């Protein structure tokens, strides 16, 4: 059960209207790392959580994220106040109004389609989607995802702060950014309050594979550090000698029933390619300059095209 308090969690003071900035701030309203996505992520996790402490924390933070949605949405609405009045009352000439709505970002969509109100889209106008909610129902997995989500949101707020010189907006965004830090601290504490929280889930990893680092990207730029070398790792550099890693032949096999095998044999016969054939194709018939080498037969000029291609190649060598 919810009750709405009409006072914002943080006071919004916007120095001047700016529809372009408003459209950019929508990234934290309806974007993948925005406040609505965070609120829905933590609400769904909290409703399914059985641990009383984590449940309480998740519902607390989810509800606070809704208050942050209200703060960022209020900033967007204030930035769009001038646009809202101008487009609704036609208080400017057509040319002036057109220019005011097309200065950049997604400001024209916000003004024309949503009348200056905060829309549940990102800064490019892409509608919010529940696909942003990546909960998996396992606390050791979801808390790590939450930590990453708070980190991403903090970075987005930093970038938004850097593109405005409005002191009131910078102040409010700084508050929202800092709350991302506080939430990350809570999620970190909750994660490490779970004994044996790594690896996530119940099943242990297979011991002989858990310490292997496979150097699959080789060449200039190869580097070593504690993440891929040292006593914690069994490093594999010679892939030809060590793969397949399980000691098998590296092939895919399946046990087929007799009727399945018979049907697949028929399919193989029907779709078999002839490696000795050299059929005339549409490429041959339509070949022109630049077609590359084609079937070396008398195909209405094809041989001449091949000759011309060979001559051109010889001239450049």
C-alpha cells in the first residue's frame, strides 16, 4: 500500500527552461539505467525475497527509487515549461517554434507528442521496457546485478552533471548520483552477509576447470596480471596441444534411434553436393567487369571477362 507525499525527496530548482537538456535527462527517467528500471528491479526482487532483512532493504530502496523518478521527472517537466506553453498556445511564429523544438536531442518528440511532460522513454525516444529488469531470483546473482546497475546509473548522472551549468540542476543530480553510491554500499553489505556467496547459486563449479585461464586472444597486446596469471591460475597458451580441454576428440555426437538415422540418411542423399561439378550459375550469365573469376567456359563472353581480369591483374604486378 502506498501513500504519496507531495513534497519531493529533494528540492528541484531549475534556473531556466531548456527542452534539449530535458530530453537528455530522460535517460534517467525511462532509460535502461534509469530510476523506473531500478524501482521495478528491486520491487520484483523484494516481493519474491524470503530473507526478512533483504526483503526490507529491497522494498525500501525500490520505494526510494520511485521518489527519485519523481525528482528527475520534475526536473524534466520544469525544463519543458517554456516549450509546453509555446506549443500549446502558439505564442511564437511557426519558424521560431520550429527552431525552438529542433535544437537537438529528442526535444521535438517531447514537445509535440508529450506536450512537454516527462515521457517514459530514454533520451533517444525509445520506450521503456520491462526487458531492462534483469532479475533472476537468486540473491547472489541479483545483488551483483544491482551493484552493477547502481554503478552504471552513477556514471550516467556524472555525465549529465557535466553537460549543464544550471546550479540547481547540478545540485539535484548530485544528490541522485550520491544515492546510487549509498545503494551500492547496501547491496554490497547484503551480498557479503551471505556465506559462500560465490559462485552464485547452489551447484559448485567443476574443480579442474575453475582455475583455468584460456589465452584465446593472442598476438601483440598480450598482457599478464593477477586476473590471468600467477598461482591462482592454470594458464593455457598452447591451444592446439590442450584443446579439447576435456580430453575428448572435440566432435559433436548424438545417439540416434533407427528411424531417425534412416530419415537423416535420406536427407543427406537428397542434399548431397557434388565436389567434382562446376555448374553454370546466374553469376556466370550476368557477369560484368569486377565480377571476379567465373566459370572458364564459353558463356557468352565469360571467357573474355576472365581474360580481361587476368590482364588487369598482370598489369599491376
